[in-house]
C-alpha cells in the first residue's frame, strides 16, 4: 500500500476510473491523500501517472508514462530567472495562442504543461535533456527561433546517429 499527497483531489477523482482500469490498481482519495493498493509495479506506475494528472496533464497524456522510455520532469521557473513578472515568463513558454508550447511538444515528441511557477514535461529519455535545456533557455530569455532550431538540430543528430546503440534486446 502506497500513500501519496495530492494538490488537486478533484482532478484525481475524475481520473480514477481510467487509471484503475488501465493499471489494475485500487485508488482511494480522502482529503489530500491518495491511497494505492496493488502490486509494487502497478503502484509505482500509478504514482507517476497520479503526479502527472495532479500537476495538470491530461490522463491520456499521463499514460505515456506507462512506457518505460518516458519520464516526467518538472522545471521550477523561479530557479532559472531573476524576473519579477513571472506571468511574462510563463507566457514565453506557452507562446501566443499556445503556438510555442505546441511547436516544442512536436519537436520533442512529448507533452508540456505550465502550472503556476513550474513547467511539467512528459518526454522520452532521448529527448529529455534537449527538452529541459530548451525550456530553461526559453525561461532565461532565449529567442523562440533559436530554441526551435536547437531542437531541430538535436532531432537531426539523433536520426543521424540512430536510435539503436545495440543495447536493447532484439525481439
């Protein structure tokens, strides 16, 4: 049995039926605590998904974390800027009508949510470092075009060197 403190119990309660069905686990939310009952592996997966949903990710996007290659990473905006107007910094990450966020999501093949003074990223391990670096640079004031070019270069490098280093088991 695992217990997890959640900030938004209402959002978790809405997601419980989908999570329980997908992961085969029992989730009980009381107050700001979520109690999980199931196998250790299922509890581990459910914790990652509940953290993502609690932060603001869509349940379907959070299910990307069921794939062992995907990670959930949080970036605190205050750690990377001295600006006092944090809504401007959040606006830079999101972009006009969400275009900057959408472009970055497309380039990293992941999902981004801006909530409060934090940015949450669900992305595969290949793109994790580049995604974190791109978001940090954007927070620090880098031009959007430079961020997009950086991510495109990283994607090209990944394709050029190939995904397979010979470490994964052949099926």
